[in-house]
C-alpha cells in the first residue's frame, strides 16, 4: 500500500522517525510489537517496527536507523515522498491479554529497542489503571544516542512510569546511570511474582537482560523478547528469519524467553 | 506410503492398472500437448539427465543410465534400451512450481516522489511432469505443506501445482546416493500421482497405475489393455529388486531429537573444514524453499522489478543483520541446514524435509554425505558448552 510522508524528525545522528499517511487503502493498524515492511521502489524493503500509537485514527509512525541502503533512503525521505507499506506482520506483545490485568511491568530497552517498545508505553499510559508498578529501563551507548529523551523525561515526571536510564559512556554532567542496562534490573519496582517483562534491544543485551530478570524470579514465560533476524517476505515463506523451529517474522518477533532460551544460548544459531 | 512415519503419507491410488506400449506413451505426450500442456520430462543434456520440455518419446534418454557417488555423476550407456534407466539428476520438479527466478511486481516512478505498482504477468502455462520418481512425489507433498499449508499460501506455486499433471515412474535402477527406502518414500511410487508407470524388464510394455480421475481420463484416450497377472507381478518385482540395490541407509530413529541435542557437537566444526558453502546442496534439493527478493532497476532508475530468486542458507548474506551475519561460521550454516531438514522441519510442517533422493550427496563438490554426517553425530562425543560470562565482559 502506498503511504505519503507527513512529517519526519531527526532523533539522533543516524535515527529518523517518519510519520506516514495512507495514499490509498491503509494497512490494518499494527499492534505494539508488530512490524511493517517499508519499501522504496528501486532501493529495497526493510522490516521496521511500529514506534507510534497503535490506533486507527493515528498515522503510521516508524523510527529508522540508517545502517544500509534501504534504511538510509528511508531516513532521507522528504515530506510528500511515497513509501510502500506491507503488513503489519508478526506476533505482538499481547497487551490485550487479560492475564496482564493488575500486573507489574518491566520494560527493558537497549538502543533502538526503545522504538518498538514506545507503542507499549503509549498503550500502558492510556490504560494506566489496569497495571500495577511500571518500570522502564533504558540503555544506550552514549547520551546522544538515547531515543525520545523528552518523552522519557515527561513519563518520568508524570510519575506514571519509573524511568531509569543508563549509558555505556557518559559526559561529565550526565544525571543518570553509567553501565549496561542489565545493571538496572535490581531497580525494578513491584513484585516479581506478578511481573511481566518486555525486552527489546541487541540480541546480546536481551540474552543478559532476560537472564537477570529470570534470575530475580520473574517467570521465563512472562519475559517477552523481541527478536531480529534477516527478513525478506515477512510472512513465513522466504526462510531467512529461521531460529530453530521458529520463523521469527511469523511466530515472533515477540517470543517468550522460555521458548527461545535454549536456542539463544547456542552461538550462531 | 511412509513406512516409518518419517515422511508424509500419500493419498493412495484409486484406479485400476493397465498395460501400455511405448507408442501409447508417445500418444500420451501428444494428448497432453494437444490439451495445451507443456510436457516436461527427462532429456540428456550437458552430460546429465536434465528435466526439459519434451515433444515426443524420442526426446527421452533411451538406453542411458547414470553412475553416482558422493561428489560424482556420470552418464553411462546401458545394455538395454530402457526409457527410465537412471536415478534422479541435478534438476527437480521444484523448479517448475517454485521457479528459480520470478518477477513479482513492476514499479514505475510517477511525478515527484510517487510511484505506481503493477503485478508482473504470471507464467501459468499448464505443465505435465513425465517421469516423477517416488522420492519426488514425496518431495511434492512436502512442498505442498510448505507453499500451500504453511504460514502463507504462495500464489505462484498454488496455480502451477493445481494444473500440474504428475506421471510418475517406479525406479528400477537406483543410484548409490539414493536412500529413499530409509525415508519411507521409495523406490515404489505409492500415491500422489495421476498415472504411475513401471517399465518392465522385457519388451516395450509398461504397467500403468491410475491415481486420479484426471489420470483415468488420460488413460482412456490412449491405447491400453488389461494387464496379465504375470505383468502385475513383474511390475512389483521391479520395485523389489530396486529395493535390494539400495545400499545407502539413514537410521531415522530418534533423529529429530538427536539434532536438537547435538547443537554443540564437534562434528559441526569438522564438516566446516570440508564444506565450501557453495550452496549446491540447497539448489539441487527438491524441498529447499528459501528465497530472497531483490530490486532490479533499469539504468535511469525509472522502472524497477521486484524479483524473487532461490536463496541458500549456506550463503553469508542469508542471515545477514546489520553488524554481521547470524550464522557467520560454515559449521553453523551446515548445522542449520541439516537440523532444518531432519528436525525443525517437523516442528514447522509435520514431516521430514528430506525425502532421501541423494542429490545433495552426488552434487556436493567435496562429497559431503548427510547420511555419514548423521552417523558422526551419533557416534562422536559431544563437546561441552562454555558459559558464565557477563554482558559487560562480552561487550
Ligand atoms: C522484526 C524487525 C523489526 C525491526 N524494526 C526496526 C526498526 O524499528 N527500526 C530500524 O531502524 N530497524 C529495524 N529493523 C532492522 C531493519 O530491518 C534493518 O536494519 C534493515 O533491513 C537494514 O536494511 P538496509 O538495506 O538499510 O541495510 P543492509 O544492512 O545493507 O541490509 C541489506 C539487507 O539485509 C537485511 N537486513 C540487514 N539487517 C537486518 C536486520 N537488522 N534485520 C532484518 N533484516 C536485515 C535486509 O533484508 C536488507 O534488505 C527491524 C528488523 C526486524 C527483523
Ligand atoms: S536433503 Fe539431500 S537427500 Fe534429502 S531430499 Fe534434499 S537433496 Fe535429497
Ligand atoms: S555441503 Fe557440499 S554442496 Fe552443500 S554447501 Fe557444503 S560444499 Fe556445497
């Protein structure tokens, strides 16, 4: 489906958020954790997660890091340019699940991993009364690499979410933590026996984060990680995204740690 | 019929049997062509038995056989004039249903920043497959699971498959690479065909079994007669003696679980020393289904075509992610391929992904033989896993 760029914002030196309006029949509304294939004719196609609100009245919002030809071209789009959109694809974070009523939430993001988790936060804030304690742990390489700093401040100030930020390398007046995001896990609020965790970031970070969350006593089937694999089709046919028995695009990208732990324990799986 | 449940059970044939002569087979090709089918069958080309359009029975490699070993293939003259006296060659029917290259869409730029998309015209000529072996009928059933009953139905495959007429043939002279009996897929064709032929050792008679209404209708249009009891016995004897010739074995007991358990086995490193990651095994395999999509543009950049092509899990780019390749080492790629074929395929499609055709053994330039790799995985001790680092240490 063709979409047109309504607006674009630079988030960091290599990350841009694009806001898209349908130029024809829109795709179904992606749920938090789902992704779309964004296509630039003549350049190629990339899997990009929803990073905006999951709502029929809202435009499609995606946050893209320029790492290669397609993502660089997506980051360079101007207002009015057209993009092809297929999707949405994949398994979402399952926020509609009534099991989450009254749950404490641990949202753990590394780097660009905050982008697919932002729709989760929007949703949680809209239904704040449904949940107990909500903690957001955010890690980035450096302060200037942190996504959505203004929103992080806003959420933190509102008191609705306990936000903890950390960076690998800080400048002198950095007011938050320094170190890897897994070191923030002890700061989680709430009770582990009713906590659900949503984790997205580089694979290595997710592996350690999931292990420390489980180590604290959160049930492994309640630790949801969002995996990344090479994807060409988005619907379980091209074979590229396989991880053991899973087609990450179709069975994932969101999968329970209990189902992927053994697969992710093996190198180069 | 899957004798041990490792491969799929096929729909058993419905109809009766008949006997036809070679002239009737020639007539069958003509009938199919008159109905608008492109008949694809075995031909001798570039030193191999290839699959290509045929117009008469004379196009078939009469009197030719093959010699196959790990990493070795050679055509040899037979001392009879058998029509189907060879095992499977490097081609498989996969190429007809899941084309090696297919254009999906064409895009043209329109105005500033806009574009128009048009679906590429499909190549949907009806096709008739002549000489489909038992392992290949099994492979078609596996591909049906993948392309018709998987996460998404593939429209190209669906259209071509619905039209395809399957004329199977029982193997009389399997190669040394074949292990269909271990996989429960051959050498006798037991279902999944419109017509199945057995070439009898003597004379020019072929026994025909009818597997579908479409097959019965075709048979009705060519000269045929009722078989004698001796001819039916002779037809079964062809398969019995073929089975005796099958030397290669794959022990499938506990195989699914073995590949889950042995992810850290030292054999993966050992095979990586030999494997060239050329991807021959995946392209000759009748069930491998992976593909990539690329964008092909004209020089001016005004027109682009999205083209789907076969891909191989042995290539470096296959699992490419920004910052590297998920399966950087060749051992990890071989492990992915073999584990998929023999283990995770079950999780995804409820069947083995290997049907025992032996192609990957013959066409591996260094002669890597999956049946021997399985033996190695069963016998050599597993290596230990190293764990216990922290994220900060690994970074
Ligand atoms: C489920 C999912 C969600 C994602 N969400 C986002 C997001 O919200 N924002 C964002 O910036 N990026 C996201 N990515 C990563 C993004 O898809 C890749 O960075 C992008 O495909 C790279 O394409 P390229 O042509 O710019 O770069 P190149 O690195 O040159 O890529 C070449 C090809 O490799 C493949 N590829 C390379 N890297 C990846 C990758 N990391 N994941 C999948 N395929 C890859 C693609 O098929 C691509 O066409 C996501 C990936 C997945 C699987
Ligand atoms: S894995 Fe090898 S033997 Fe098995 S079906 Fe594929 S090519 Fe044939
Ligand atoms: S196993 Fe053989 S055919 Fe397959 S990639 Fe390795 S060298 Fe090539």
